C-alpha cells in the first residue's frame, strides 16, 4: 500500500525500492519472505529471551536482597 | 486506499484534538523535567528552590496525567471506531467529553502554574499525589474532578458504541481492541471512585473552608486506591499498541488473541486491590493489610509476564516471516529502521528492566531499602516514562498519518528520537536507581546536607549527578525532536495512503477461546468483590482511628510555609 502511494508521488523522491528494509513506518510486512501459520511457528527464540530475563531477574533480586538489603544490618530510628 | 481520516473524519478530528492537548502537555512537562534534572543535581538553578516544587507538581501532573490520559482518550477513540468498524454513536457526546477533560486539565495546570506568581494568591504545590494536609487552591481539585468526570463520559461513549455494535452483531466475539478498551474502562470506573470520593467529599470542601479538617491517612489511602490502577490506565494504551500494532510493525501477527484477553481481564481484577503497597511505611495501616496488598501485587506480575511472552513471540513471528533464523539471530531480521517499531520494542525492553525495580518496590521488607529515595522516580521513569511515553511517541509515527492523511515528515529523525529517548533514560534512570540505593531522597530541590555526604559503593555521587543531568538533557532533546517532527508532518500535502494501516488477524484467534472471557459483567463483579475484601477493613480501621474528617487543618503549601517560617525566625 505504502509502496503504491509513494510511487504515485515521485516528486517526493523517495522510491521505496532504494531504501533499506523497514525504513518506511509500518512497512515491516512488505519484506515478508514466507507466511508462517500457527502450527509452523515455534517461538524458541522467545523462550530463550524469557529464560535469559529470568536469570537476570533472579541474580539481581538475590543481589538486592542479600547484599544491599540484608548487608546493611538493622535500621535504627531515633 | 482510504485511511482512518477518510473513513471516520469526525472521529479523526476528535483524536487529533486529544493528541494536540497530549503533545502540548508533553512539551511543557518535558521542559519542567529538564529544569528539575539540572536543578537537583546542582548544575543550573534558574529558579528558587521553593519554586522547584511547583515545577515538580507541573511535571508530574502534565506528563503522568494529562499527556498519558489524553493520548489514551484519542487512541481508544481510534481503536473503538476502527475495530467496531462504525462511527461513535453521537459525535456531540465525544466533543463534550473532550471539552470537559480539556477544561478540567487546563484549570489544574493554571492552579499549579499560578504558584510561580505569588501575587495571584493561587497555588497547588501539592505534588502529583496531592497528599493532605498539603492544601491546593480549590481550582486544582475542581479541575481534577472535571477531568475525571470527562474520562467517565468518554468511557460511556465507547460503551454506547459497543452496545450499538452488539445490537447488530449479537453472536460475534467482541473485537480485541474494543475488548481492551472496555476492560480498561471498567477498571478505571472502579478505581476512580477512590479519587472522586477523596476530592469531592473531603479535599474540595476542605480547600473551600466548608470543613476545617481532614483525615490525611484516609485521603492518602483513597488516593492510592486510584493511584496504583492509574498506572495501568497509562499502561493499557501501550499494551493495546504492543498487542495489536507491534506484531504488524514487526511483519508478523499477534501470537494469541485469547491470551491478550486473559491479560486484560487480570488487570481489571487485580489493579485496584493493591494500592496499599504504596503505603508500606504509612503508620496507621496494620501490617496484615499491607501483606494482603503485597500478595495481590505479586499476582500482578502474572499478566505482565504473559505479555512479555506473547509480545516477544509475536515479534519473533514477524522476524521469522522476514527470513530470521536461529535462537537469537532472528532479532536482526526485525525492521529496526522503522521508528514506530524500534520505539515500541525499546520501550518494551525498558519495561522489562522496570519490572525488576518494581519487584523490589513491591516487597514489603525490601521496600524499606528504597522507600522515598530517588530509586522510585528511577523506577517509574522506566515504566510510565518509557514503556508508556516512548510507546505513545513511537505509536504516533504510525497513528498520526492515519488521522491527518499526511505522511510523517521525517522517518530518520523519528528513529533518532526514539533511540535518543532510550539512551537518555538509560543514563538518567540507572543513575537514579543507584542514587536511591545511596539514600538520595526523591522530591527534594537540594538533596545535600551539612556535615553529611552520600556515599556510593561504586563510582561517585558526582558521577551519578552528571548522568542524571545528561540523561535529562537527552530526554528533553528527544521530546523537542518528536514535537518538531509531528508539527512539520502537519504541513505535508495530503495523500491517499500515507501509511500502511492494515492490521493482520492473530495467529490464534478469539474463536477458540472460552466465551466466558467476554463476560464483562462477571469480571466486573469479581473485581468489585476483590476491592471490597482488600479495602473494607483498612478503610474502616482508618476512619475508626481518627474519624471521617480527622483533625488535621490545612497545611499551607510551601510558598506560604516558607514565608511563615521567615516570620517566625524574624
């Protein structure tokens, strides 16, 4: 859609064919090479990212609790 | 091919108007943010430190309430008309809520900014939380009430649109975007009861002098009854964009429509009965009630983690359709040159980091470590300040052309802008978290004390201050670039299809999900029961302790307080 439109406005001088993929706002689907259905798609990359995130969360939480929080001893007010 | 403005010209005009209010607030609020970042780090102090609190109140209210909620009003109007494929029932009602919210927001802004001119005798330096016994001018509470009532009318407008659609489509599933709007508004109706009661029955009569005293703990608790759900009110527009627009921008499709519905239902149920977790250090509320609030809060991690999975999986789907391979290499196949995509993806990444500091805030014991320190603003600049604000700005690059029929002025500037925001926030927010751990307080114009130096485990306080000031500067430049880009876009020549506005169907659609998910009455009922369980006893105990109207007279706002102190000292 956006390709057709910009072709209708050559005076703008931005032929999308000359531009790198993803340059035009919302044009991500223009570069789709293959259609993946629900059953063909296995989000293993997402699993990897979530696992890395969990590890970071756990390590940082342990640091905050055991080092920063407990490491300071009791706060005495007054 | 026609876009939104061609199909729904009247609705597009309202959405444009709400965006104008949102972006004007963003500009003023961001400028105030720059003043604060430079002031509290000691680099540039153009204002008296007394006026810092006026600027701080303005920054909080204009960005956290006006910018975010006006963007929401526009986005939800777009989403309802678009997903129901029909105009709103009566455009006069739509303009009426726009008029009421805008008038209310203007009154609030005037009451706050008037504090800079003491001779006017009007001020509202009560900060974003407007805790009694700090007292604002009645204009502030009246404007706030009008604003809230305006948002209720907007919700009614969208529910009426839904009712009209339902009459024509008795057996269809609620379209996903409308489902998101309706569940968010139900959560909003429930939670704003707290702020409405606080403003109308206590703070407004008190500021007029009709009642002499208030019970500060009661109004604080009513504020947080609303004050935590409001963060989800900011976040749900970002979620709407992440679930329904980001997969398309990535070149893919939403992984699961039912999972998205479950997330929004969970937010309706759990957003409100958690507010007391902001009051872990408030005396007068027993530990048991705070523990219940903490437990509910931990349950709230669930919808956010579901979102992390669904949204990342949808992006991965796009990347793999675009030829991406491997465990992590597919990330390179995403359209990183598209500012709308990149802004939203970076916003999501920052939200993941904000999730970590939020977990620390939520723990009843560990919260003591960071309570009222600069850690807390560090946290919410990652969440509302980036996850929400950056998503809204990035989303605007895709949305505004649909509302004007004109293409975006510059995509490279858009890309620079979103990256600059992310980098600026990495500097500022990271340094704020670390400064908080060193004990540097929040909400303080001059966080330095005689005969006391903050010490950091790593680096130095000077380095942290430099990072905060530098980060704040980058953020301000980013907002200037954003506003400049949007402003210049409005001068472009209209064209037939300024942007690809189509949204693909989810990979797993609503048809396979249980019908009960769409039973809004059931979920509202359960949400009300949870609120009653979480709040009846604490509120009862607060009222029993100090009475409905308490015994605290109005404490003059800071400018008066300083003048009074000077007299006392003299």
